[in-house]
C-alpha cells in the first residue's frame, strides 16, 4: 500500500487522530506524536558514549547501534511514533522498607519504578486499550508495535523531541511538573499521523545545578549528561552485578537492594513534583518486620520489576546490606 506524504493525510485520518487523542488522554498524563522523526540530535553523544565503553557489559547497546540513529533505520516502514510516560509512585510507600537486622531496625531500598506492578505490563495494557479504540480507523494491514524499554529506540531523545521533557545532567528525562519519576513507552504505526509536540522539549533545563553529580556515591556521573554505567548502582545491583571489580556496590551501595534513585531524589524538579502531591514525601515508609528469605521472596513477587533479577541475587545483595550495616549475616 502506498501511503501519502505527511502533508497528504489518508482519507479519514481526522477520525484516527481524534480517536487516538481521546484514547491517549484517558491512559497517559503526557504524550506526544512524532511523524517520521529524522536522525536523533543526540546520536553523536551516544556514539561517543559507546566508544568510551560506558555501556560496560550491556553488549546489546553496541550491537547494531546504527538502528537507533533514526526511526526508519530501526523500523523500516514505520512512519508514526507515539511516545508516552507513566509516573510511578513517589509518595509515602515508594521505595523504603523497614526491616529488622540482627542488631536492630534498619531499612532497605528499591528504585521507585520497581515498586508495584511491572511497568512493562502497565504500558502494554494501556497501549492495548488505545489500540482497541483506534483499530476501526486503521488500515487493515496495520500491525501496531508497542515498545517498552526494548527495541532500537533512543527513547529519551524521542521523548524530548515529542515535547515530553528535557534531558537532565543525570541523563534522565525531566518533565517540569512531573519530575523524572516516570517510565517511557511507545506505540509505532506505519500509518502516517501529524506530529503532536508537547510544551516541554528544551535542550537545557538544569542551568548551573550540579546536585545529581555531587550526590552520586560512586561517581557514575563522570560529567554533566555523561553516565558511566559501570559505576552506577542500578547497573551493579540489576544489570551486571558480577561486573564490579572495584566492589563499588559493597563500599557505596548502602541500603540499595535494587537500583538507585539518589540522583533523582536530589533533583529540584522532583522536589517540586512531590510537593504537589497530597501528603507527598521524598522518602517512603514500609513494613516493619524482619526481611527473611521468605519475606524477600514475597516482596519480589509483589513488585513485578524485581523479577529482572533472581531471588538468589536479591538474597545475596540483602546479605551485603546486612553485613555492611551490622557486620552480621542474613538469617
């Protein structure tokens, strides 16, 4: 099927645009559309990041990297990208769990995005409902694709160009009013739709602030907008815990069981976003009970994103936390 140019929309495209807009508004607090986005302006920086080896042992980042340069290179035939964000809980019960160590009370923490249902599933369900509502307006040959944290996409670059936020010095997307406590997902269509750009697409948002760089306990933020994954606690507790020759996780990981939010917690944009929530706090509270192996297993099953690492890996990390905090061992 030969599609018209972006300036020549398909017959009935207004119905599709309207249905999509209505469905997206019901599912997401912020979203945008890019029509045939060109090469990513951030591509040279991504190439530099790869050449520096900052991706560590995340080999998939370097494999066929050129496919991330432009949407048409990674997904030939795709002409429309719908980018959306889903906030995760940054309130009272966000990431902090009270536990009882051998010598008294303490806490363990997980990244906020990992608390609650798996965000991959939430995106798939939300986009599934969107697809159901727009299906009557799509060509019969259309096969929508949903991408959440996978695929050949420079998601933060695309989200910035869709007007959903600016990339901060901590390398995360920041949306004024929402901060950075959210995850990104996208819907890909071969049907052309006009772009819909949000109001937040600045290339610079941090000014002279350097709180995230100053706060990172392992020095993973080697410069503004430059993250050395090999030093990041998220990499060291989730992605590649075995790639830690300097034992940064044991030395500086503190109470972080899974991931790390320090560079987000110190960000003024997140303080503003949390203050706008009823009863919002920057540090959560949780259960007050021993974190036995059985408790850890239940905790993992209750929070879907924790399944990214094995129970054995979580148990091992819990043992490191206990040892670091008390000199004891996990009972």
